[in-house]
C-alpha cells in the first residue's frame, strides 16, 4: 500500500505566509469594502432591463433573457465573433508574452555590465504603455512590424484561415508584445533571485550539466511564476482600453442599457476565467511536494 508523506510547514514558511497576507490585505480589504457589492450587483442587473429615466434607475425583470439574446440572437454575432477572435489571438499572444518575459529575465539576471540599465530599458515601456503616448503610437501604426495582408498573400493556403490570421496578428504585433513583457520579466527575475543555489551545487557535484540544471531545477522552481504571469497578462489584455470587447460593452450601456451590458461583461468575464484556467493548467508544475 502506497503511503503519502505529510508535509508540515516550517515556522519560516508560516511567517512568509503571514507576510504575504499582510501585503495583500489592502487589496483584500478594498475588494470586500468597495468591490464585492458592485460585483454581485452587476449580475443582478444582468437579469433585468436596466435603464435610467426621469425617475432614476428602472429595473424590469427578464431572467436570463439578456444572456440568451447575446448568445443566440443572429443580430449579436459581432460580439460573439469579437470574443472568439480575442480567444484565438490570445492563444498565441499570451504564451509569447510569458515566454519572452522568461527569456528576458534569464538574460538580465546574468552578470553583465550595465544590467541595471537593461532592466530599466525593458521595463520602461510599461510606464508609458497605458498613456496617451502609446495610444498615439498605436494609431500611427508604429507597433506593426509587417502588414498582415502581406503575410497572408505569402502563406495563403498553408493552414486554415483562422489560424493564419492569429499567427500573423501575433507577429505583426511583436513590438506591442515586447512592451507587455516588462512586468512578467520582473516577476520571473524575482523568482530567479530567490533560488536556493545549493541545489545547483549539489547537482553539479552529481555530474549534472547546466542544461540539466535548467530543466530539472530552474524551470520547476519558476512554474508558480508562470501561473502568476499568465493570470496577469490575461487580465491585462482582456481589460486594456484598446480592447474591442471593452468598447462594445461601453457602447451597449448607452444603447441597450446597463442590464444588457452587464450580461455581456459577465459572459466575457467567464471566458477570461476559462482562459486563465486553461493556460495555468498548461504551465502548472508537475513537481509537487507530498
């Protein structure tokens, strides 16, 4: 009969957990104080026809009619197609951002002259990526390395059209993708600098090469960082201001009302949760302490 060893947390591990809760407590308190009620109230609105009139907000119960209209009404295919396009494009963009952030972290973690400057340079786009400067750069098309139409004319017929469009989009937006890697790079860098170097010394004594140490030690130790970065970048791409779906929800508030727009937001939110679960499971570590 196979026995499972029980793992008991050390005092140091418990102290780290306490400090983790302490540092996240402002967000937790803020969510329960300011975010919890709007979160559930938006779902309540999605079950109604909600509009502002001269008497204030009027609510007409509809049940799940808003959801049925969004999902099955042929007139709403633009929204469904936008969500599907986002999912397919993200299937290529999110792994690229995470992997590039990981490679950049490995690079700037090396003992190089001026590595602090490299870290600042790679992170600097994060500072301006949400401002007017980046919005203007995108409008001018400066983030496109190559036209999607040119790629499509060259590789047309080699793969399904939807797959080609997604791959071409990822390559055409390579500059933008590199701009998104600033925060993931820092998270990976933090993980690299907290490694127990005695593991590498023991592996070297046992005859392991640097390549073996990378696959057997570095990568498993950083798997939690992959999960964190996947959650971050999925939420970031899903809520960034130039996201077409966010704009469609904003437009729906004025046209169909708050109830319909809330239903759109909840459907989109569930899609993001499923995406996070899929990618997190894809990158999750198989090395578990039992």
